C-alpha cells in the first residue's frame, strides 16, 4: 500500500471512530430519537427509553450537548424548568440515522429468515 493510500485509509478509520464516539453506544441514538419525537424534559426522555437510568441519561445528555447535538435551555420558572432540543447541527446526522434504521430492519429480517431456515433443517 502506498503511503498516500495508507494515510487515506487511516483517515477513514479515524473519521468512523470519531462518529462512533459521538453517536455510538447503547443510549445516545435512543436519546436523540426521543428528543426528536418531542420528549424535551429530562423525565419525559427518561420515561420514553426503557431501562435507562437517571445517572446514565444525565451523563449522555451532557455528552450530546458537549458535541453540539443538543441544546439545554434553563427557564426561570419555579421550580426551574430545563428543556433539551436537537440543534441544527444534529440534523446533519439524519442521513446516517436513516441508513442505520434501514440496514437494521433488513438485518433483523435476514436473521429471522435464517433462524427459521435453521429450525426447518
């Protein structure tokens, strides 16, 4: 492999790793999807995602905010009200998410079909 090709290959790996760091893991995408569907307050998000804990949700919201995918707004109400919204930048991930959803659906169908074939063998 030529040096330039090697560098391009390493760049590709690095970009995929960066993407995985920002939106990878068990909870980040479900949180983004929850906010997208109108769950803007902490408890709404918490209740919309099965099995996520307060601590994990808090940590992941902070991570998404640090990476500019969500914004956090504190309203001067009593008690204080905090809302989370997707940023315009977050919508740049839409194409990736749609591709992942499509692939995930196809994969699930393929695995189910393969499992049925194995049972019938």
